[in-house]
C-alpha cells in the first residue's frame, strides 16, 4: 500500500520524473508521455489497485533507459 500512496502523491503533483512541469492527475509531462510506446501509454490508464503500479514502473524504466 505504501507504493500506492507514493504514486497517488506523484499523480497529485505538478513535477514530472524528468523535472518538467506536468498537470495534476497525469503520470508524466507531455514529452515523456509521448516518448512511450502506445501500449505503455494505454496501460497508464489502469486503476491504482488494478495494475497501474506495474504500468508506471515499466514506463519509468523505459524512460530512464531512453535518456
């Protein structure tokens, strides 16, 4: 549950993992989001308790590997 709370706090924030501005309730900024493959983008619409955590971690690893 701790991970879920951290992800919820991140969704409420306005800073992307890359340091750029993002809108609340969005996982990443526009640029990071659009660097993801479409399947990863779609997976980020899962609910917090229904696979979002895994989708987030996969997307984060992808973005960090692409930098």
